[in-house]
C-alpha cells in the first residue's frame, strides 16, 4: 500500500526528513506511517540496496546527498524542505513517524520551539547497552554545558524550518542532533521532551550498532560541546525556557 503525500506542486503541511543509508527493507513500514498531507524527504546517503528507488516508488521525495555522514544527510533534507515545520525521524523502522503529530501540534500552538522524543525501548535489543550508556553520558554533559535537562538526544524531533536554518548548524557527522539542541538552548528556545516507543530496528545500525561506532559518535558530540555559544538571534519571544516539558507515550503504530 502506498503512503499518501501532497501534490508535488503544492506546499506540504509538514516535511519529514528521513536520512537513509541502505534501508530498503525498512522504508515500506516507515513511509506507510507518514501522516496524510505531510511530505517524506528521504535523503539517500549513498545506498547500494536500491533504497532510493523503493522510496520513490512509495511516493516519497528523494534527495541525494553524496557526502557521507548523518548530519550531512539531515542538513540536506532541511535545505530541501519547504514546509514551515520540519521533522526528523530515523529511517530504520525503530520509530513511528506518526508519533510526530502531537510534536507538530505543540510547535504550531506556540508551546515549544523544539520538541524531542525520549526513546523508551520496546523489546529485547531495541537499544544496546553501550548506546544507552553513551547517550546518558552525553545528556549529562549537555546539562553541564547548557543547563538543559534532557534524558535523551534521540532523532525524533520537530521545529520550525526558518528557526532551524537560523541555528547555522555546521556538523555533518554524528554531532548534528546534539549541535541542534545545544544551539537551540543557547538561543533560549523552549525545548520539550516526550516519551516515545523505540522498536528494534530493521538491519544493523551504522552508528551505534557497535562499541566502535558508538565511540565515534560520542567523540563527534563531545567536540560539539566544546564549541563556544553561538549567537543566532533566534528563539522564542516568550522567554528563555531553560527547563523542558516532559510527557508520556504519544501512541502510534507497532509492527
């Protein structure tokens, strides 16, 4: 069954950036859960398994990014987006993109500037111990650097496109998601975090599937944390919002 997408000649309600490297097996599940009226931007980062063709056949807009790196793929998607609100989601079937609906509502209602999903593992092997340990260490370092208390630096997130561009994100590797949060905090954005189910992914992780991959990711992110504060001139006009709002599971489909 094909996912439903807006007419390519019209502006989508929301753009969902899906960085992709060899995710042909996961794409049908992920794309079938994109909310109606939203556009899926699958950013192919050099796949060799036909991911781009699968995504295109299922109705997604495919963006090609030759430069390898999670951040390079995410930023290429952000630059290709045209909707007012842009979401990010992994393309490995570990996260249900329909969970982004309340995130987008929160942004539209002016209740938050950046909404993140706190991953709650569902089932054995959904989140390896070494990956959790690295994530916990980074969350603590983020708190010391910015004062923002987050439990996770997960990939499921939503914000306004123009505000994201205003952050001047430069990391093109694994530090991209963290740099987004750090610069948003420096700009005084209100950051909300809500629990989301985290399912066992399809295939093997390119980043946190091994201790070595996790170490490289942590190294990239530690480098981001040493950067000086970035003056963006962006953020909410309603105050610095250094605290974060937290909430429960948002529902969503299960495989």
